[in-house]
C-alpha cells in the first residue's frame, strides 16, 4: 500500500453495488422533495440500465440523487420553490 500509485477515489465495480445503488436512487426519487430538485428524466435511464452495464459517470449521477435524499432527510430544510 505504501508503494502503489495514488488512487483518488477507490470504488467497486461489482454489479451488486450498482444494483443496490439503483434501488437506493429509486427510493430517493419516491420523495417529492427529491423529485422537485432532481431531473428525474435524466436519472431514469440509469435506473433501467442493467447493473453490469452501468457506466462510472452514470453511477455518479445516481449517487448524487441518493446523497441529496440523505442530506434532505438529515437536515430537513424548508424548501420554497
């Protein structure tokens, strides 16, 4: 570990992670606050992609939706849109 090249963001590429991430993003989008703030039409194609074919950049979008849902749940801000 001391002599290996620096890795800026270690991540798994296992399809089970992708499947779980897709499930979490689906759950996140069931929250009306998340649907108000996230463009569901941009996320939906990645929810329907087979987990073993989900690209890294698509995963990032799903992760941001999950992050947003967790942040909203934790901080409970009052939204006025």
